[in-house]
C-alpha cells in the first residue's frame, strides 16, 4: 500500500477537499461572530471533514470500479481501480482504515466540544458520524447505492449544506440560531451544483452503465435548467441573507463571487461536450470555497 503513494494521493481526489470544508469555515466564522470560536474544535472538525471526504472518494472509486461504471467512455481523470493502479482488495483495505480514522477523529471532536457534559448533543453527533460514514460509503457501494438511484443530490444538500454549517456551528455554540439557516441552504445548493456538473459531464457513460443520476433522469437540457436553478437560487438566498443580517459592508464580501458564478452559468449554457462540463468543475468548486471564506470572514472583520 505504501509503495503506491502517488496512486493513493490521486484516489484521495485532493481537488474535492476545499469544497468539503466550506461548511466548517462558515459555521466556525459565525460562531466567532458570537464569541464562541475554539481553535481545537476547528482543527479537529477540519481533519474529520477531510477524512470523510477522502472516505467518500475511495468508496466512490471502489463502487464505480467494481460496477464497471468507470470505463474508457468516461471523461475526466482515470480512477485508481479503473486504471489498475490499486486493486479492489487494496481499496477496500484503504476504506476500512479510513473508517477507523474517521471514528477516532469523531470521538476526539465530540470530547473537545462537549467534554463529559451535553450528553444529548454528544449522542446526536455520534449518530451524525455514523450516518456520515454510511452516506459516504453507500453513494456507489452496494446493490442499493443511492447514487445510482438519483438521490445523490439530496444527500449532498443535507450533508454539505445543512449538517456541515449547522453541525459545525452547534459544536462551537452548543445551540442553533436562525442566522445559520440561509448560508447553509445556499452552500448546500452550490454543492449540489458541483455534483450536478459532474453528473452532466458523465451523463452518457452513466446512462450506458445504468447509473441513474438525476442528470440522467432529466436529460442534458433539463439538467442544465436544474443547474441554473441551483446556482441562481444560491445567489438569491445568500443575497437575502446579506441584506437581512447586514451590519457592515464587510458582510457583503461574498457578493464578489457572484461574478465568477455568473460567468460559470454563461459557459454552462453554451456547454455541449463532456469536456465543456469537466473544465467548469474546478471553477465551481473553488468559487464555492471562496464564497464560504468571504461570507465567513465578512462577519468577523
């Protein structure tokens, strides 16, 4: 396993990691705005989120690999099992080891946040950790993988938006507040946009492999309309948040990201080939990360 460092790093899909920590950044900054930030909780939460994302990526590689979904017809980077760089048994071992890391970090995070008090919240986060592991694995692994039944969008919205922002805020503050709702929804919509973009890129190969994503169900034209709805709604909802909770012009720093998001939508409108969509994946993911940073920082300046 350690002789294959480069294939493993590739399998980790490092370009997905900034998006995965976006909700933690927003939740932490809003907690700091309320005077409840804790650096230890923040660092462990970031490490846990990265570990969960890597677990999801490895499981995705395994699930699509063994099902034959990752094949020569797919556009984008070659996956580890598809290329033969990592065997199915090695990938499964990597998944099991990653689960152990996630469990260890979950225990550390819950202890750092709640100590021996707040029993209900501790139990809630143990449950969330278990559900997160389950969701990361069953996206593509198993006969009833939800990613093959058009449900990936729902899970991404919940875990990358509501759970990520709301959960991280709860870790710091030990309570929920109405002002985290709109940012969590906006981030969830942008994150689903990244998934939909990925699915539009793979729409032909997924259909041929019987991977029925929402993009496959909708078809390319309607999937584009759906994409405009996701990004447009995220812009509108975050703008409403900026107006409703305005206290300083720094709060509106994230409006800057509306420029690359608008350019992105123009390019998606013109996109036809798989490579057209693939070239925008990094753009949207990094713009979403920048959106989160600017929104969060804007409330602590």
